[in-house]
C-alpha cells in the first residue's frame, strides 16, 4: 500500500474514519526524506492503517491548522481526532510504538 499525498480538498474525508498516519513534510527536508522509506514499509506492514502525507509548502493552511512548526511531523488520527503526535525523524520501531493503541 502506497503513502497517499493529501491536500486541503481531500484531507478531512481521508482522516474521518479509522486510524490514519499523516506525515507533514517538505521536499527540501533531509530528515523528511529519511522518513519516506520508513512510512512505505509501515504501510505494507499495517494494512488496516492509512498512511498519508502533506507537503507543508503546498498546503500551508493544513500545517497551520495542526500547529506544525517543524518537519517531519507525524500525526496519528483516530476517527478524525488527533491521537498521537511526533516531531522529527523516527525509526520503524519508534513508529510501531506510536501506532500502539
């Protein structure tokens, strides 16, 4: 399962139900580039969780809405509500911990 890029138009519908991990990133960000394969691997491992990303330079309104001050920032949503938040690049093991209920 690939990581889907979201924008303002489809963001709310995508996070509305179930568990969704959203990676707020920037294309110029080194740690963000390091997170990409971690998220791809997690999307294959956790089939019941949606993995998405938002380019903060393209969708600054979404970044502002969630108080994103640094990238990468991962937010785990459960049924549209923020459940967990992590700032900075993390390992696959750290991501697994973040995804625990």
